[in-house]
C-alpha cells in the first residue's frame, strides 16, 4: 500500500488538494502497478515561518 506524504506551505485550498490527490494517485498507480484504493496521500501543511532552505528561514 503506497503512502505519499506531501509537505508544503500551508494555505492551499481543498480544491487544490483534491486535484493533487487525483494526480498523485494516478501517477503512483501507473508507476507501481497498484490500484487507487491502495494509495494514501497525506498532506502536511507547514507554516512558511517554520521552513528554511539554503541556510535561510523563509519569511
């Protein structure tokens, strides 16, 4: 059972998450040869102030 975790900045609306789940599920099914009922997608919405890259905190 593939589980995909997506970490991104918070603020995405439900419609964006719905579309993302559809696309990710389709890609996993095609790539892994599994069926949609076996794919789980988890979103972790992270505040921009809690994320850093290249030695710097996002603001």
